[in-house]
C-alpha cells in the first residue's frame, strides 16, 4: 500500500510538472510574439526586440552608414536597441498601471456602496472578486476566445467578453444574496467577522473543490491558467465609467435615499416604512456584482488565477482605499485608488524603503485627514452647473458672498 501511494503521488507530481512546463512554454511564446522597434541616427539603424528584451531583428542602412566606421555603427546600434527596450518596458508598465488602477477603482467604488453609503463593514469583498474572476475565467476558457485573440478578430470576441462579464456579475450577485441575507442581520464587528469568514470559505472551496468533484474545475492551488487575455485599457475604462454611472444613478434615486437613511438611523428608517432588509440586501448584492465584474477583468488581464491571491489581506487593501478616499465619497474612492496604484510604482527607485514610505503616507493621512481625502463629499453635476450658472448670470449672488467673506475676515 505505501508503495502504491508513493507511485500515485509521483504520477501526480509528474503530471503537475508537465502542466507547469507547458504553461512556461506558452508564456515564453506570448512574450516572444510581442515586438518593439526603434531607430537611431535618423533611420540609419533600426532594432526590434521582443517582450523578453531580446534582439529579434537589426537593420542597417548601408547608404547612410559607413561600414568601416565601427565606433559610429556600434553607437547607433546600442542607441536603437536601448530605445526599443525602453519602449517595451514603458509600454508594459504603463498598461499594467492603467488596467490595475481601473480594476482597483471598480473594487473601491463597489465596496463604498456597502461601507460608505450603507454604513456596514463587510470584510469579504475579495471573495466576491474571486467568484467573479473564476466564473469569467472558466467561461472564457470554454469559448474560442483564445483562437480569436490569436487571429486578431476583436469584433467576434466582443460577445464572449460581454457574456463573461454578465456571468461574473450574476454569479457574484448570487453569492451576495446567499451571504447577505443572513449576514446583514448582524451589525458592526459581528458583520465584519462573518463576512470575513465567508470570504475565507470561498477561497478554501476554490482551492479544494476539485478533490470533491473528482475532475479539474478550478485546478486548486495550481491555479486556473491559460485564460484568454481579453482585458484592455479601453475595456477597463468603459467598465469604470459604467460602474460609476450606475452607482451615481442609484444613489440619486429613491433607492439610494433609502440606503442613506439606513446608514444615518436604521430604527428611524424602519419606523417610517423603509424596508431595511430589502435595501440592505440590494446594496450588498449590487456591491458584490461590481466586485465580480472587477474579478472578471482581473482574470482577463493576468490570464491565470490562484486562490492565494484572494486572501483576507486583499479585502483589507480594498477597504484601505475606501477609507483613505473618504467613506461615502465615490470621487474619493476613485482618487484614492489611483494614488495607491501609482504610488508604489513611483517609489520603485527606493525599493528597499517603498513599503515604509507607503505606510508612512497612510499614517500621515489618517492623522491630518481622519475622514479621508474627501470625507463624505461626492461629485454632483447639478451642483457644479448651478454654481457656474449663478456665477455667470447672477453676479449679485457673487458680490453678496464676497461681502459676507469680508465681514467674516
């Protein structure tokens, strides 16, 4: 029996090693397919490098360059190669920052619904992100999206992307209902603890469900790989705009006012006929659905998913973004997500002290702005238009305000 078990373990390890080797070859092939070109000396020398910063092609214009001038030729070649490598590095870093920042914005504004607008403290947001990521990733793997991406047929890819986003939102929303109905009966620390537990349960289930089902579904700790990389800066930007629009529209409606009344005084809201259970669940589910969409975009950007990514600290990172921007301020969440995405990259030059500087910035922020960057202030187009129109067409209001300021001074 021990020998049989050892043989089974050895076979499983061999199978896993083969999978990892295939994945490494695929990633290497993807990197080699990306090329970046640059010129030097006004087109006298052109160089092309791949995603691994390896020289792929070098062209020299024999009419413009003297082949006997070795020093000049070497300088031009080095300049062209360095410029191509710089383009490769800058392009990948800029694209990564934009996509990651957009995903963080969606996560922050979605959590702000439950924390800032509803006044609750859920700590399982990473779980909804994980559910949406795996739902979208599994769906996209089952479609011909990878072949369409390789062919460059983006038009035929759009229906699959929309379907993946919708599926991720629906699955995350279902989990939001399952978790929200019992969890939202609690308040404060108890709600935080139970949502934290649900988030960890989701991660553990994603890790071990394959052994229960008897076939590969999420691929456990080895990770769900070879997901078509469909996320782009344009797609993420559109999702960010639509997410903010739907949140803003909801909060300006009667449903949003009911949610805000629950935050201010739940007992008073219930006494005047507000169905607190319904609106708390609705806000929680809407928040979970947006987190699922962010997870789908995350899966489409990285191309591989691991349950360890969605640990408890991921939920804390999202909560820090919301608190730093100001609970109840969508504009604050957007600015905070952008700053906290860009700041670590700006501090890369001092990599040894990057986390120290990052933590120090948060501490200073909490000391001098305990309510966050924007507090509970939120952007209002009507308020901006009203101020602009009053400034142009009603100068008497402007003069009256100036007089009041002079009296106060």
